[in-house]
C-alpha cells in the first residue's frame, strides 16, 4: 500500500471518517463520573466501569433527565477524535438505568420543578362536568387504552374522541408524546381535555413519563390535562404536573364522565321515595280526625306533583345534561384564562383579561375592555 503524506487536519478527518464508517453509532452502559456543565450549554462527563473510562460530550438541551456522578446510564453516541487529538463520545441520547439511578434522577427533577411551582394546586384546572371533545395520547395497542375506551363508552358515550398513537416506553416515547400534545393544542378547536394513559410496568418501562421536557409540555398545555399512568402506587412527573391525576387508565375514564346509569337511578330513587310517602299517608288517613283530612290530602297532592316532576325530570335528564342543548338556545359558556367557567360574579373578571366564549358552533377568544356590576 502506497504511503500517502497527509496534513494533520487531513489525517484527523480520515480517522473520523473511518470511525464513522465502522461505528456510526455505539450504545454504551456505564457509570457517570466528572460531570459538569460549561457556559450553560455544553455537558462533559466520563462514562466508566471497573476496567476503563471514556470522555463524553453533549449539548444541554439533549439531556432529558438530570445526570450526576455515580449514576448508571445507557447512552447512544458516535466515536470521534477532537481537533486536539482527544478521543471522545459525542452523545445523542442518554438515560439513567437501574432502580437506583432512576430514583435519584426522579428526586432531582422533582426538587427542581417543585421550586418552579409546577406542582402547585393553585395552577391546576378542574375537569369539565361533561366534555364532548376529548384528545387521547396513548399506544392503541396497549391494554390500558382498551380499558379506558370501554369504561368511557359504558359510562356515557356519544363523544368526539381523537386519538394520537404514540410509543409509551423507550427513548422515543417522550418526544412523541410531546409532539402529540402540541398537535392537540394547536388545533383550531382543541379538545376540552387531553388524556395521557398507559398501563402498568417496571420503573424502566415508566421512565418515559419522568422526562423533563414532557413534564413542562403538560404543565404548559392549553387544554386541560388528565394523566393516568401505571398502577395506583406509581407516581410520575407527568402525574404531578397534570391538572388532574388518575390512579389508572380505568380511573381516568371514571373521573372524566359521569355514570348515566347512576343519574337515572338517582331519579328513580326519588320517585320510589315519593310513592312510599304517599302510601304511608294513605295508611293513616282513616285514623285522623275529619278536620285533618284536608291537610293530609294537601300533602298528598304535593307528593303527586313531585312524582310528576321526577318523571318529567327523568325524561329531560339525558338530553338536558348535555351542554350542547343549552348552547343551542343561544347561550354561551365563558371560561377565563385558566379554563375555569365564569359564573357571573363581576369580581372574577377584570379589565384586560382574555376570555374564551364557547357557542354551539364556534369558540371565540376575546378580551375584556370594561367590567361593571349590575
């Protein structure tokens, strides 16, 4: 082979070209050492085991979970030789692995986000009484999604449900969930509630929901957020920043809509109680003095009117409980900047506030120019 004379830069480029061809990407598992951040932008650390150590470099925005010395991590990187002749791994992805490292990364992030107020109850919004448009972010192949949809339809049904299919574990999962959340929030008519659900799993399986950018995206969501991830004992950052946390995917469906059978049974119970009171009064009519009969029949008449009212109410319930019926009559639902319904008190709205007005076929965003009490 002919010996080719190269400049230093050419030699370095040839070496890196050879490395890139032979090893375009390597996955390395080891322990973090000498971790530091320079200029608030660049991350440097070593990854080591009992026999060797290699320097690593990445940008701060790529670090989706906190790192510190002693953590065991898995990283995906490209081997390179720097312009100063130093071998290094240019990291593309890194995540803590092992129960101890995952727990420590979680604790560090909880402390950081708590200090910023992302867990404060004062910033969280309640679920609407009966949403008619729901966005769901999940894996449609998961059992948790099937449970959620079944219970949702059994309890109420007849809602617009938009589903974004994403991975719910692994390195790609957090980014996909963030993009799905952005998609729903950027819709011309976004869902009233965005639900993120996933069934149970190991700490590694659920690690995607302890991702810092994902937690921040949920906290910043324009639509109200409901998160039901894992089993009841599992708690993730996604749970903690969401407007409402559900214990499981099934519980998320229960929190989201009322049980129509329970509503119907409540009215039936009222009917039965009214009928029972009438029967009791008829039983004692014969024992009452004549002058009490008029008063007794007056009570009976009231109960009969109540029965008629219950019957009419039962007939109206399944239609009138739907907010769309009210909107069709020309009314609107006004919500403040946090999504809360404005119920009429003048001191709840101030000049300069931004309001959303929901009509039957439109949602209007407007500003308040003047507020005066009636």
